[in-house]
C-alpha cells in the first residue's frame, strides 16, 4: 500500500503553484542533503588523512629522537671507557688480552653487539666473537670528528658511536655498535601512538617509488598490504659508501577505519532529514500558495512602475502579508536613498567611505595635469588600539569622529573619507603648480596632533600620514594610493606623530621588504633558522645556571640577518607564531642533552603569547624532549599586559601551572611594572641593560638597580642583569645584590655545538675567571 505522503504528492497537479513550490523545495532539499553528505564525507576523509599524516610526522620525530637517545647512551658508555686510565694503559702497551676483556665487558654493559678499537691505519681490534667491521671505511668519518652514525654489520645496518682514545694524542677510536634489526625497530614502533612499521636500509636499495619521495616528506605508496603512508628520514652515516634511510610506514586502511562509522551516521541523518523535509515542503507549499496568488497581480503592476497596494483582508497570515507588502511599497523610496548613502558613507563618522573616495579620485586623476595636481593623503591614528583598550570603544569612536571633524574644518571643500579602522584619506584636487604641498601637510599635522577632550578627559590625539602628489607620484588612482601608503609606512617607522612625502626610493624599499617577507616564509617552511645560546651565570653560586636561546637566520644570499630586522616583520605578518613554536621545540630538545642543573630561557613575543595553542605547544615540546618543566623558563615583556590584563594573568597562571618558570624581561623600562609584580609572582626579573650600561657613570642607575634587587629579594624573586661586559660592572652588580649576570663578559651567544665546551669551561670545578668569560 503506498505511503500517505506519496499519495498526497500524486494528487498534486504539476501545473499548480502549490505543486511547483513543493516539488522545487523537495528537489532543493534532496540536493542539499546529497551535497552535504558528499562534502561531509570528503571532509571526514581529508581530516582522517591529515590526522594520519600528522601522527606519522610526530612519530617520525619520536623514532629519530629515540635513535639519537640510544646513540647518546652508547656514546656516554664509550667515553667513560675511552678515558679510563687502565684501558688506555692496556691500549698503549698493546695488551690484547686486557683489551679484549675490556671490550667484551663494555659490550655486555652497554647492550652493544660490537665493541672494538679502530687504529689510525684502519686496523680493528674487536671483542671475541663480535661481527667484523670495516675499519678503513670508518676512517674518513672518524677523522672528520663524527661521533655517531650507521655502519654495516654482517650484511645488516647497525647504530655505532665512536669515542677518541687520547694518550694524550689521538691513538685510535673506541667503537660501540648495535644492529638496527627488525626486532629492535619493532620495539621502538611499540612506543609510538599509532601502529608504525619501521626499517632501516641503504638509499641504494630503495625501490623507485620510495626514492622519489623526498626526505622528511610523507607519501601514499602501494604495498602488498594495501596503501601505506610512508616517510623517509636520513640517518647519519659513520661508514663510507652508506647512505642509511629510516623508513616508516603506516596502513591507510587502519587510519581510515575509525571514520567509516561516521560516514554511515551521516547518510542515516541525511535520509531522515530528507523525509522530514518532504513533509515540511507540503506544509509550506500549502501555506504560501494562496497569499502568493493574491499578491501576483499587485506585484506585476508594481514591477511595471505603478504603485499598487493590496487590500488587507482574509486570514491573519494573509492580512499580515498584505500589510507587509503595502509597507514595503510605502518605504521603498526612503530605503533606496538610505542604501545609496550607506554604500558610499561610513556609518560612524558619516564621512565618505573608501569606495566613494576612490570614485572621486578616479575622476580627479583623469583631469590632473602639472598645473592642476591631485594630492592624496593617507592618515593613520597612533595608539588607537591602546585608547580603545584602556578607555573603551565609545571613547575610541569619539576620537575617530573628532579626527574626521578636524580634517573637515581645515579642508571644507575637499574630500575627507574614512577608510576603515583608524585610517582616513584626504583628497585635495586642483592643486596649482606653485602651491606648496608641505604647507598643507603642516596644516594636517597641526590638526591631528593636538590634545582633545573625550568625556571630560584630556586625550592626546596623534596621527601619522603619508602624502603622494600626482601626476609626478602616480598617473592612476591605484598608484597614488599605493605611494601614499608607502609614505605612511615610512612615517610610522620613523616615529609617531610624523608625516612623509612619497619618494621613489620607498617603492624600492617596499619591494625589498616584500622579498624579505617571502624569504622569511621560505625559511619557516624549510627550517632556515638555528639557535645560539648565551649563558646565565650566578655570581653567588659561582656557576652556570642556564642559557638563553637566541634565534639566528643565516640567509642563503644575504648571510646573517639581524633579529632586529626580521623579528618585527615576523610579528607584523604573524610568522612569529610558527617561528616561536619552533624555538620552543628546538630549545627544549637541545636543553634535554645538557646537565640536569641547567635551564633554558625562551623569549615569548606578545603575538605568540596571545596564541590559544601556546600551552599545548609547550607541553608537546617538553614531552617530546623529555625535559622537566622546571628547566624551561619563559621570558615575557610587559607589553603583553596592554589590553586585557585579566586574560593575560589567567594565561600566566595556566603556564605556571605547567611547572615552567616565568621571567619579566626589560624590567624597569615600563610605566607599570610594579603593578604587575603585585598581580603575578614572577620567578625572575631581568634588569634592562640600559641601567647596567650606565652603572659606572650614572649614580641614579645604581640606585635603580639597588631598588630593584631589594624589592625582588623581599618578594623572593631572582634578579638577572643583561649586557654585562666589564668586570667592574659585574662587581658593582654583586655589591648591589644582583643574583645572575648575562653578557659578553661571560660569553657571546654560541651555536648549540659549542654549548658542551662552554659548560665544561664555566662549571669546571674552579672559580670562574673573567679572562675565561672574555674568551667565550
């Protein structure tokens, strides 16, 4: 027996309005449901792929870190034996029995399959029963100072480390090696979050599809067990002629299995929604068909230009519809006028908007000549966000209205427009050849840089602007606006409350800046950064307490680019967030290899601090590196407090809850640092180097430092002085009660590879000497 809904549909005549509305509505609903299911299914599939690739990349880093950690354990064991007096004595006396016994014992203790000594000529002395290794093939890497890598062991690959034997000159190398077999790699695979199969093979033995996959890239490749996600990583080699590759694979079917049930649920929901929509379509068609037919004639007359109304009669719904139609007819002329005005004017200031400004600028440019010039001024209010955040948005709106009003008063016959936000435009047309644009610029500057009153409170109005004059600065409206914007950018870079006229050199500077931004984005993608580390030295304990991580960018063409140049650009473009995340991860990974009593300090920019994933990034970095939270210190400046102080304090408390330390950088330079100390218990205060630099010549600097150290001691907060370069400065800081110092007196920032030597020099068991610090 047919469903009642289907019988109802069959009774509808296709030519009636009711039938057409119902049919169209049902067809549209079915189409929307089909598209929704398709898009959702595709989205689920893409999401599953993305999650699988992300997990794959994360676990690849885990594998590499585990292998590196195992190499570090072997290297530590080898270094202990290589430095043992008895072992070196047996080696020097060529006591084969003692050497063999020591090598066998070392292999058992370290879990290594091979323990051997490689002579400078490539001769190998191995523990009894150990697989043979090719000593001559190892010599190039050993001579180059390489301490770990992959070697060949009986036709297989193994992880090997080397420790130099010095008596006192280099006399050979102690080698420990462990196979990278299926059992070992499967054991590592069980540590990952997803089922991953791992293997190690020379690059020459990879199949063409794997070789085509770039290092560090994740690809989808076929296999006898179905499609697989595959990732290749390069492992360091200690033997000539071997290019080892770590191959990780993860089944695509396993990655997608959890999402199949979700697709089935989506289909079921779509079917239920379609049936409900069919019923709703009939109800809607029935309710609107009659009032539409009554309005058809009136609508046709109105479309022909005749103002037509319908009688307000019938049911309540029909009467409401007729009344609404009549109200629409009555209001249409006023509505059209309002729409036109709104399309061309700013709602807050009632000034023309950017669209209206450009329309008038186009007409002015078409008429401009050297004797009748066009002057375009691009204005940006200074510190508008701070005024909005501190005084409230109503005060900010009042400031915008007063700024526009002041421009209108000075230039009543010219076009004043608000472009949006805190930006305004001024168009002066018909500027004579002998007219002085600089005089107009001074008038604008006087109007927009003055004290004004908002809600009974005196507020300093400050603005910067750029000026372009056509036709010399541009023959089109786009070119004039662009050049005025470039001049504004230069004015903002030179300070607040200034203005600048366009110069040809600004265009070239903008191109260089765009190129630098492109290079910076490429460096973020390709890992073009490295970290240097500057020691933090405790004067009270006479030892190294940690390092501050400082980012360096070695540009392929320009060489070393100053952080003062690329960090502000990264802040402006938002690239500081991924750069900052990389710094946290790399700093944690590096610090994990240091002695346990050393910490690492990382600077957190205001934009990175506002990122909602900052805490997650820190947790992941600490977990991946195996670094205790107490060994990570986050350095912030008080600029993060500008705006929502409550949210900032909540974020600081959540970070403190992770166990990391919080330091306030550049202390003493802000206008409200003391209030922040009341709101949040910082672990460390970093005294700005401007006070340290003036310590020997300005008594007030010493007084300020004394006040800071006394306050910090009372609050239980450490103090650190930056920029210490002279021994006399260090002694003065010690006298004033400063806890730690940082600067060239101790050491310049050094690459990560030189940290171990610096730690040994500064914490060598002797009292630190100034000369040693200068040598760093």
